[in-house]
C-alpha cells in the first residue's frame, strides 16, 4: 500500500510541475503526422475491444474447458483493469490538466475531442494494464511482443490524435503496468493463502442403479 501511495504521489507531482510547453513541442511532432490519423483512430478504439475482450474470452474459455487457472487469470485481468481505471481517473480529476488542444489551440490539432482531463492517459493506462497482465500470466515472447506492440500503438495513437501530452502517455503506461503487476502479486498471495482453492467444481453423478439393480426391478 505504501508503494501505491508513493507512485501515486510521484505521478501527481509529475502532472502538476511538468512544463507543458516542452511537452507540447514534442507532441507537435507526433500530432503533425497526418497520414497516421486513420490508423490512430483504429488503434485508439481497439483499446476498448481488446481490454474488455481479453478477460471475457479468458473467462468463457475457462468455463467451457473447466480450466480453473484460466478463470483465475480472467479475474486477475479484470481486477487489474478496474484498479488501473480507478487510479487513472482519480489522478485525472485531482490534477485536472487541460487537454493539449485546449491549452494550445493554434499549435495542436484536435483530431479527436475528449471530455475528461488530460493527465494521465486512460487509454494508455488500460492498454498497458492488459498487456502486462497477459505478459505476467503467459511469459512467452509470442505473448509479450504483440501485447506491448499493441499497447505502444495505443499510446502513440493518443499523441498522434493530439489528445494527450507525452507525459500523460508515460504516466498512463507506468500506472497501467504497475496496476497489473500489483494485482498479479496480490492474486498469487491470495490463492496461496486459500491453498489454491478451486473455483470450478466438477460434480460427477453416479447412476443410482447398477445393471444388477435394474435387472432385479419388477
């Protein structure tokens, strides 16, 4: 808990003291890549589909195959997303940093318009929470590489669309990855304390009548 407070405090300080003019100069470069706008819209929207879809698919597959560990992974991923979202929006409405296209309307083009404050990036936070959860659960290169490439693509899209400063995106990545790591470790601790109790119980019902019993029936 103390580590969460420390990270949250550091991110709060970063969001309030970081010089936005330097941030805006870097953002201007990414925002100026107009050929990538359509791709960025797709990447940005994919955050909702992938991040919701991962725990849902994990859960459905676990129930269909009676895979207890996969169901626990689904719950862990879902809780991680909830933690990342709560912390992200807590910081957003604590720092209340204006969006870059609001602070620099003649310098930053708002390809998309958002209603919430800018710091940190919620899309990036949730994407990195999803990627980190998958990486911790399945530490294979063919999971790690695509997961973080996708999360990095989401982060880039938020810069390209002009809706976040670079520090918004960086803070979102730290917050999302940290939420997933913390949730994963707490999940491991919980199931150790519960002696790895099963969530999926298979009940096998025996035939109440054996063949011999049936033959003896009138």
